[in-house]
C-alpha cells in the first residue's frame, strides 16, 4: 500500500511545487526587484538533489509535481531533470510553470519527457505594457512560445494572469478572448504580498477575483464548475466554449481548507504554507546524509505534522512574507 502524507487537519498532501532555480530572464514587477541578487550555486539544490526529493515524495503518495522557478527553463541542463522525473512511478500529473520565453526551444522536449500540463504567465497582450510589467521581456517571444506549446500537444495549457488595478485590469476580456480563440484555459490571480517591492503600491493595485469575475460576467455568463486540478484555482465555465476560467484568490476567498500542497524552494526549504515562514531544511539533511532516502522521507513526514491550518494575507499592501515570489517557487 502506498504511503500517504496527511497533515494535522486531515488533508492529504498529494501536490508539490518544486523550484529548480531562483533565476529568471524577466523581472516582473510583482515578483522581484529590478536589481536582484541571486543565490550562489552552492546554496541551491543540485539537479540530482531535486530528483531525490521528487523520488521521496512520489514514494510517499505525491501524485502531482509542478516544477517552477524563477523561470525553470533558464537553468543549465534542466531538461535532463525533466527526463528523469517524467519516469517516476506514481507521478500522474507532471507540470511546469513558465514565463514562456524558452518554449520555442523546449516545448517539444518537455512533452516528450512526460510533462502533460503547462502554465504560461501572460499578464497583457500589449507589447509596451508587457515590457513595463516584465521590465526585460518581449511579448512576441512569449506569444511564439504559446504557439510552440500548442503544437507540442500538451493535455492542457493554461495562461496565468496577475491582474493589477490601473495597470492591466482593462485587458481582462481581451485575455479571455485570446484564450477562447486558442482553446486554452486561463486563471486570474490576486497579487501575493511576498517580498518588499517599490515599483507599485500593492494596496492601490489590488484587484479582487470578484471584481475580475464581474467584468467577465458582463460579456460571458459564467457557470460554476466542479473541476479541480489539484491546485488553488476555482474554475468557472462558459456555455459556448471549452475554455475554463480560473480564479486564484489568496485574499478574497481563502483556499486553505482544501490545501493539499507543499512547496520546496530552490534552497531545499520545505514550505508548509505559502503564507507562513515556517520551513524545514531538506538540503541540510541530504548533504549530511547523502543518498539516505529513508532519512529524507522521515524528515518530510515529521514536517507535515506542523503544517498550519491557513495563511493570513492582508490587502493593505503590508508584507507578511519577506521572501520574493521567485525564491518561493512560482
């Protein structure tokens, strides 16, 4: 019988978001500062250590792993990790979250490695605003990446859009139309209060999922969906399209009650909750006891007993968590 990870509140942990790098070729305004200091190589998990963590977790009942960053596809030789992880027994849902910049190069290889679903960040369809929000990105490059992903034949492709009031909230319908025309899903995300940023006032730009849904309802009536993909999105459907509309609402609709997730940072810290700082250092265990999978499992098992019931985000712009999203893992 497969081992199961169950937290103190009876929630089964079946989903892990695993960061492979804190580095990124974009500098999105809600994710990091314009001038970032990245971790030195010796502080991050090796590809072999990441695979070891993934193996331990799948042997403990985890069925879904999403590789994140930073931008996961900028890490050197990362494709070899995808290829090894894709064959792990028990891994039924193998996903990646990307900014899309490297998909022209990697989409076919990711699909061949066993990645079945992919999330692509796309906050705007206007090149000047895209440049403003990402600081370094080119919209055309990402659009070409989306087309490469469509050609590669992933089971589902989902766009992720962080909506900021006064910046890109006027594009909600345009983004929905883009997804509908291409048979993609799309999730709208409330900005997370992670890391101290100076580019904008989070309280002023906060746009709730309810506001976004109201905008969409004016054009496309939405019907609740029972769909779940094992993550925090709550999905709605439209009568005339297969496109699914998701909302990730850490502020307005706390999604903690059904939380089945943990995160592991590129430093090897097991985060029991996105909105709490409590963490367990898996890297220290692996480097003190190389190759000892049972000790690693024991550490994870013990950590899960301390998973908190919920997070406590606010919308007033205050920073509850000092780590940036790029170091947290997507």
